[in-house]
C-alpha cells in the first residue's frame, strides 16, 4: 500500500500543478471573486469558477476514481482544490493518516496551522511551494481541501493576513450534504 499511496499523492500534486502551470506569479495581492459551488456530496466556496478533473487510481489492487475540483485566485497566484475518493473500508482513518504523511513526505512538514490544517513546504523544479490542507472523511468519501502557492509569492505579499483569511474562508466553507 505504501507505494500506492505515494502514487496517489504525486498524481494529485501533478493534476494541480498541470492545471495551473501557466499561472503568472507577478501580482502582489490576490483577487477573490467567491462563489458557492454545489457538488453531488458537498458545498464549498471557490475564489473563481472551478475546473473538474478525474483520474483512476489503484489502492491495494482496487480501482478508485480521484475527483478534483480546482480554481485559482483572480491573479492565479493561489490555487484552491478539493480532491476526494470514495472508499469502502473501515480503516479510513488510517488511510487518511497515511495519505497525509505521504503528501508531505516529498517535502517538509512546517507546522499544523491549527489542529485540523496541515502546512507543508516542498520544492518543485526549484520553486518552493507551500501547501495548506485539511482532511475530512465520512462513511463514503475521503476529502482533501488544499491551497497551494509559491513561497516567494507569499514572502512578497504586503497583506499576508488577508491571504490567510481567504484560505480560512475556503476551509470553513466546506459542508457535507447527504
């Protein structure tokens, strides 16, 4: 399972990176145009219209569909995403913990922003990225809410608290629906 989990997380990072590769990192202040998105099993606020992606992944010889919705701030400097897979096993909390560890394995765990938010830093082709993620699960799905931005972009921001307030809004807007 260890190699499979690494594959899942690298696939998720690659999907997000590919989806927003052309983003220019020139602006100094993020722009947000929040909208509420109703998905089949959740509601969340995104800073712009999200794009949808799917990928088949294999965990312990079982196929899963990784669903991803992602959008960026108006200046494309901050990437927001929700990824989720449907599960059918009773060991979901252990799977969640394994996924969290693997997500940061290729990088460095900086801290927990609060007990729920994992903050990691990793290098992607010389660019240092910061990831804030929150994991949620219920009886059917494991969700990862993620926000990714370049460390150099964050260092140049004059109003860092505004960015963190918008990230907090994104995380707190997530609601499961039945």
